[in-house]
């Protein structure tokens, strides 16, 4: 759906602009094979209303949908978040990443269980973040940095980690991401 597409676009772009991404090949493969968000409804953040119409931005009575403007906005936001992520990166202990890697390697865990483990790790890390930063922004950046660190550790886990993180962001931070974009 459109809202998940927004989270996909933001996470993908965050990973793409991150300077120390060791899984570029898997990232591009992910975009080409699994997440065709760039070519579908990622620009439609309007929700379907009960009358069958879509709510959303209007200009002169017409919906506004400019993919190039959207791409540029997402790229700018992702670059800013990646800068913050570089600062957070040093604070994340290898133990946290290794624990999450083990959960992602366990194929017996359901999507919900893995999302819960990711959420717990993000919450634990967020407690150590300075209070001068918006909590939602800190949580968003931490989730994306964890995704990068897990994929840097085990690149083949990228599809599973990516979809889990998108799910987490969509569930926990959708309104914050929508306001940013």
C-alpha cells in the first residue's frame, strides 16, 4: 500500500546514501526484484476513504503527484538522517547487532517476533540518546542504522531485515514519516 511504499522509499534511500554500505549489490537487487515501490504507488500517500475517494493533497481541485519532487524530498531527508545515523553508529554495541543477526538467522521466528526483537533493540538504544533530539527521529534513525549494520554483517539477510524494518517503521512511525515527507 502507499504508506508502506513511503517507508520503503525512505529506508532504501537511507541505505543507498550511507557511505559505509557494504551490501550495495544486494540493495540494488532488492529494489529490482522484490520491492518495485519505485514504479508503483509510492507517490500516492492518500488514503482510501469510505466513499471510495482518496484523501490527499489538492491543487486547483486536482491531486498533486510529482514523482521527481517526491524523490528529491526523500533523498534530502534520507541524507540528513544518514548524517545523524553516522553519529549513532558508534554508540551501537556489536552485541546488539549480533543478537539481532541471530534472530534474523532463525527462520522459525515469525515476522511479528522478529519485529518485536527489532523494536526492543531500538527502544533500548533510544534510552541512551540525548534528550535534545525528537524521540521519533531518534527511533527512526536507530532502526535504519540497525538495518544497515545487520546487512553489513550478513548481506544475504538484507531482504528479511529490510522488510522487517519497513514493517516496524510503518507500525510505529508512519505518521512521523508522513509529516517529514
